[in-house]
């Protein structure tokens, strides 16, 4: 491993993703795994369900 790559890897260890980035990655992971099993699954479907779940969680917390 080159010194430049070592520095990049070390820097990456300390990066804290934003909540928005984590959500984007979570949805991408969900899409990739579900679409692999069922080609009819779309990113839009994953987004709709994720938004629905987030809304339900917000309502539950506020209750």
C-alpha cells in the first residue's frame, strides 16, 4: 500500500457521515438487496416506503 493510500484510509476512518448521507446509503442498500431478488422493485418504491416508515416513526414519537 502506498503512503498516499495509507493516508487516505486513515483519514476515512475518522469521517462521520451526516444523517442525510447515512439515510441515502441505507436506501441504496435496501434497493440493491431487494432489486437483486425482485427486478420489479424500483428506487421510487424504496423511497416511498422509507418515507412512510419515517413518518410513522415521527408520529409514534410525538404520541
